[in-house]
């Protein structure tokens, strides 16, 4: 238990869940309300069942319902035992961006955001919220950001990494203008890759099983980060921050080196860049710990940390209540006290402007 | 110049090219012969023009025609100055696997293989050939491997990494049975990602420019390697070797660690695996140097080398005559003499059984 070490913790990826789709009904207009009441929400399923499930069974609340659907039990099971000062609630609705109908996707995102404020954010002082936006129609997404951003417990935006097009591309820029204007970081979260309107999960189609699917999710992050940098998003919106949740980090040396090298040869095609690509990654992108890579020799991970200056771009996440979630007292041993404090606490505190 | 150091060199990725599509006519049956004479070959174009071109202009032979289309000039421009004992000719036809018509793709592959033997392999003692096969119809691919494999200067098979489905999947296994039976390593080479019948180059669609496209090619390798291991290809064909050309290597620690970790949690879905995934990668996959990642601090690359035991899985490639090709005397300084000899020479000599 980490309390003995006085480690202060902010958890940047906690998956609060609906008890059932009826939770959204009070926040839905017609005709969507009747549709959801009849048939559920219908976010496309990716079709990669995990042999161990994706939710820890021991997180089921005594009150019933799915894991992480009861705020009171979530406090008892996660917040209190791990002494978490703030939990950034990311929900499980970010894959609205894989839905075929942009209006329906936007309505589901709005209903979830109202539900988040009404049913979660007032329930415990540690809770902070990420609003979900659907990216299919950026104008509707901007409207939703403007509607929700000033709520005092809303600290960020979360979108699925499963997208029809890469996140650097121009149609998304109005969303980034709004996010920067409201000082809201944008977190991307995996899970819907290959579902609905998103492309196949790899350049060579669909993996066969969850183990392959889950392993190669990080490649979508590599593609998004490359796109965000090369399209000049961070020149256009220098104060915008992206948070890559659950995508791993040990691929960063490869990507930074390969991209910097290519930039040196091909910079004429991206004349808006004024710095090396890796510098934009370091200044505008942050990453979460879970699922952290676990080499046979734990020192190898710390070596990678040094290469990417991890103590300034990494933030702790538990990913509660997912199957592979991390206990903050058991990961990342061997870091200096200062690095640990930044990764478990200070980086998130600064990013989300938590007092 | 490396001759002064007596560095022995085998180059595992040299892109001999056709002078023009008419070069294949003598080897094509009708109706394809008349079609190619009329309209060219028609391998799908990926549509990512490079601002600097993909071919070095200074490699144009004095005799005319494209770079690397004149065996005599290739010897003068690459083989002799860099003291290359063997050059594995990989050609530029591997993206036949992105063609829509499996019969036409197989015929083009066969014609190219006959052309390779007739126009290249007898021209210089350093030349060794990789036959191309089209993967759309594995039965035709097996027939082609059986037809060509016993030629004494054929030492391997090359296929595009641009595929409709991931290379571990079952429809490809007859190809692997044939390759293992003939002791021919299978090299995969990038370039056609997103073209023809292959999927979009990323899980979120199409990158905008060549710089992004070229940077994230490595993610397709991550997906193929994951697929090959998890589908049990190396349990079924333990003597089969794959060579990942031009995909980079610094992503290997990430992939090995993430895959091993997931295997520990999810092994029930891949019960045919008897070792950790990373062990199959180390025993059955090799990688080529070009384009080698270039960190600001060159020691960081050597640190990655240690993590992945690079001296036993890496082989030198020049990628001549591509725009970013590498001079063997200028890369990978700082390696021990033993590691250098393995990477520049011995690993390829063993793999391709070169006397």
C-alpha cells in the first residue's frame, strides 16, 4: 500500500461506467430517447472478446451493476486505498466516434456528458470529468465543448483513438481551436479500432484475436502522433495538449528518431514546422503509464525513460477496472523520488490545472 | 571507404529494377503479354509522392534507363566501391500482392522471376536472387516457389508487407510450408501499404504525405510480427525465417515487452505457443539496418541493440538506389568488431547459406 510512502497520486484514466443504457434516458431528446429505451445505445462493437474479459470481476459493486458503475464503491475500492487525490473520469463512451450517424453520435456524447455531471462529479471531491465528443461532425463537437467546458469539474476532453481519419488532419482543427481556447487537454483512448466507421486495426487488415489486437493498439498512437505533428497542429495550437492513454511509451524512441530523420530529408513537405518533430512530441504530448511495458530486466524500461525524458511527459493511470489495471504501489520501482512525484502527481496536476 | 578496414559486407536489400515493363514480355504468356505491351504492368500505385523522389538521381546508369536497371553499372556503383561479397537482389515487384486479379499477379511474379534469372543472376558472382510471389492465391504461390527454388542463385523469397490480411493468418501457411521445405527465408518489404487491395496504411485511415507514410511503415511490421508469432507460424514451421526489410528496429523492445506481458495474461487464446513471444522473434525473425534510426545521441541506438540482442538478428542493407540509402562505412560506428562482422556479414551468410 502506497500510503506508507506518502506518495501523492492523481489517476488520469478511471473508467466510470453506466449501470445500463437507461442511465442516459433522462438526458436524451426524442427520437433518440425512445430508440435507446427500445434497443440500447448501439456503439459499434469491435468483435475481439478477451479470454479473461476486459473488466475485473472483483470490482463488481455489492449494489449490483457493472464494475465502476457505483461512485460510492469506486471510492472505497480505488480512491481511498490508493490515496488518490484526483481521479480523471474517462468513462467508456469515447467510441461514439465510430458510429455511422454523426447526429446520433453527438446526441449520445451530450447525454453522457450531462449524466457525468449529474451522477458522478458531485459525488466525491476527487472526481474530475472528461467530456466525450464525437468527431464525425467537428462543428457539433465544438458546440458540445463550448456547452460543457466551463463546468468547474470538467478538466478535459476524451475521444477514441479509433477514428476514420488521422487526428492531425484538417477537419479536426476546429475541435482543437475550441479545446485550446478552453484550456482543455484532449485525451485519446483505444478500444474501438476496427469497429464501425474506423479502418481495419492494421495496415494489413484485422488481427485474429484479442492478444494481437491489444498488443498492436500502440501502432494507432504512433500514427496519430505522427499525423498531429506533421500536420502542424502544435504550430497552429501551441498550447494544446494531447494525452495518449493506454498506448504504451517504449515505442517513442523509435518514432522520435525515425520521424526526426525523415524530417531532415523531407521537410519541404511540412514547411510549417519550425522545430524537430520530437520537440513537438515532448512539448505537447503526454502519455499514461498503464499498461506499462514490463521488460525482463526492469532497468531497461528506466533506460527508455531517460531517452524520452519520461519524467516530464508521463502520468500515472490505473485504468481501473480493466483486466490489466495497475496498482500505483507496485509499478515503476526504481525511479527517483522526484521523477516519481512528477509521474504520479505533478505532471497531471499541472496539465489539468488542479489546485 | 570501408575497404581499409577489411569489413566484409553482404547487402541484403538491393533494388534491381526493370529498364521498362517490356523487359517482362519475353517471359509472359498471352493474353497478359499483349496487355503489358499495350498498357504496362499496372501494379497499384500507393499515391504518396516523395518531395525528393524515392530514387537517387546520381545512380542513373550512363547507359540510360532507371537507377539500378543496368547490372554492369550497379556493380561499379555499389558492389565494387563497398566491397560487397554478396548482394541479395530484392527487385521492385513485391507489391504484386496488392493487385486485384490473383492470376495476373501470379503471372507477373513468374515473369519477373524468369527475368531475374535470365538478366541478372548470371551477370556477376555477387548477385543472389529473391523470387517474388503473389500472396493472393497461396496455391499458385507454392507452385511458383517449387518451380524456382532449386535454382542455385535463388536464396530467398520476397513479398510486400502491404497485404490484405496479416501474414500470420492460415491462408498463408502453405507458402510457409514450401519456403521451409526449400530452406528459403521470406523477406517482407514495405512500399505498397494502402495501394490496391491492401488496407489503409493506419488503423485511422490514410496519412496525408510521404513523410508521415514513410515514418509509420514500421507499424505494419509490428502487426505482421505479432501475427506471425501469435498464429503459431514458428511452432508449425520452426526452421522458417522471416526478414523484415526497411521496417526499423528500435520498436522491438516495445513490441517484445508488450507482447510478452499480454501473453502472460492471455495465453489461453494461443495454446500452441510454447515459449514467450519475444523468443520466437529472436529465433525466427531477422531485421535489416536501413533506414536505421538515428538518435541525437548515437549511444542510445547501441543501448537498444543490447536490449534486443541486435548482433544476432540484424543484417546490413544498403537499400540502393533509394533516396535514403546507407553507406556501410558510415553507419553503426561504435559496435564491437565481432558485432560488426555479424551484422554486416555473418548473419546474412548463415541465413542465406552463402559459401
